C-alpha cells in the first residue's frame, strides 16, 4: 500500500499467514520511520 499527499509519502505492506489468523503489518512513515506489528484474529462462531 502507498499513500501520498502534498508533503509526505507513506509505504506499507501486510502479510497474512496461519490461515488468516496472524497478520504482520509494516509501514514506513515519510519513507523513514518504521512502524509495525502483529495482529492475531479470533474467529467467533
């Protein structure tokens, strides 16, 4: 994913694994500052 406005550009990616239960997310704000994390999904029936 990418986002651009008049002053900044942000670039990021998301990867799903474990049958879509675990997602890894990374992002570079202003193409310099790293931000990231893991998302654990709980599917309710």
